[in-house]
C-alpha cells in the first residue's frame, strides 16, 4: 500500500501531538514548603483545578506527602512539612532524599515563615535558599524554580516583629534570584505578599483560610502557567515584589518604597534620622542600617520606626521639603514622651521625703551617674565603614539616638568597635 504525502504529513502531525501530550504528562511539579503548603495547603487543590480547567492537563504534582483534605479533587502529592524551617531543611540535607524520590522538573517553593518566626536573619534564610537551589540543580540541572515572596503574618501579638521580618526577606528575594538564576534553570520570584490580608485571609494570622488559599492559588496559577508556556526569561517575571507595593492589606505599614530611590525623576527618598542630616534609604534591606553604593544607608522600617519624629522624606533638587506621608504613622510612636514623665517622678519623690538632707542626695542621682558610667563602659566608638559612630548605652540591638546623637549598639557594630 502506497502512502501519499498528505497521509504521511497527517501521521507525523498526529505523532507529534501524542508526543507533546506525553511530554506534558512528564511535567513533574513539586509544591515545597511548610504547613502553609501541606497542612492542608488547599491552595494546591484550587491551583490544580485551575490548571485542569485551563487545559494544563499533563501535569503531575509530586512529593513524599499525600493530600490532607480539601473539598476539591486534586493531585495531592506535595512536600509541605509542617513546622519546617528552610535553614534546618538545608543544614540537615533533608531535601535531597525527597528530590531523589520524585525528580521534579518544576518546584513551587513557599518557605521561610517558620524561619521568620524563629528569628532567623534574612541572610541566613537566603543562604539556606541558595543551598536548596543547589540541591535541586544537582538532581535536575534544568529544574525551573518558582520562589514565593511569602504571605504576611499577623499572629495576634505572639510575634510582633514577624511581619517586619517577612518584608525584609521578601524585599531581598528579587536580587537574590537575579544573581542565582540561569538560562537552563531559571528562578522566578512570585509575589504572594501583595494583596494578601494577614487578618482577613488567614485563620490565625499565619495559615490561609479558604479565601487566602484561593488568593494564593490565583497567584501561583499566573506564575506557573507562564513558566509552562515557556516564558521564563526574567528571574522575577511574575513578581512585583513586596518592595514595590505597599498596597497589601497586611498590618505592616510601608515596606515598600525602600526599593525606589527617586520619585518623579528629580526627587529621591532619604531618611531624616533624628537631628542628623538626611541619610540614604537602603534598597536591599528594610530594617537596620546597611552599606550600599559606598555609603551608609538605613532601612525604611527602621527609619519610620524612630521615636520623636523623623522618617522617610522626599528630597528634591537639593532642597528638603518634608511632605512626609510615610512618617505620619510614625507620629504614633511619638507617644515616646512616656520616658519624659518617667524622668519627672524621679526628682519629685526625692525632693519631698527629705526636704533638706535630700537636697544633697538629689544631685547625686541627678548628676546622671547613669549617662556617665554608660559612656565609659560603652568603650567609645564604632568604625561603621569609615564613619565614627558612638556606641549606644541603652539600645541593645540595631541603631538608636541617645544624648541627641545617633548611636549604634554593640551587637550591630560587631567587630568594628574601636576605643
């Protein structure tokens, strides 16, 4: 029997279609994370449902753990381990065994919540992420990795600093990803933070409720479908980064503008730090002080969190107009006049109980033995990248302002203390 050209072409097209379908079936996707991903992690169910409805039927969710409920039928395999820290996962090489069992081609990673809760620093978390990426690539050199800027936290007062730490981690992710991404194994940063309300979209300030799961599924769908369609040229293509959006209804005020150094082209954001001259705002961190572009800089959260005024300002053409919309929230901390009343009670009682004799003791306490000893034990100064800064007396971490001058804690100064 003779096969004409048109029959042969039809056969080839059919074969290619079947091959393409089977290849799609080989797409193994690993949802990787903690209890937000696995216990029960119903965003995976909603994501699976959206993928099927959109025609992405050749996928296989993989992992050593099975489904834990959820009302929607879905492929429930995952690596969402409740309570796990990214730092522990990396340090204990836990991921390697899971990768060897499942050999994923795409990883959806929402990790870091428990690290933030456990007060692990952003740098430690990013190092763990780097190690985990190395494990993924050792298993599959062309693995595609989608890393979430994690959802905000508001755990009812049990971790007051958590949301600020989440913002710091999220703001650091785009640069981290861009440095580590490669053409063969791209890293896409997925913005799960923006638009997620830590109160309305969770059951407990941490774990998503049904509405939160649906929001997460929508964001994952947009990012994953883009990768499945071959759009992986940018290391942060699906991310607007929490640093570029302060619209999230999370309880935190402003993470945001830390990543922008200019507004309207001729104005730049600076930090009015107490009575000092305005200082640069950090791009790559939101809390504490840093060193960028050959100068000291201060994170937005630290700048806006100072007591007694100050905050992020706009500096235009060398002038310093202070239309400080951002510091307005900081006006609340101006309730730091609380220390002032405290100073008043001290002299009153002293003077009342012992009219005349007390006059002598009064100077003693008032002679501010407190500051005096303080300057001595503080040991002097901190050489902060060439800038000589006084060591704080009463501030145990980060930066402060004491005796009307900027100071740095011993902890923050580290090995740079000078006599």
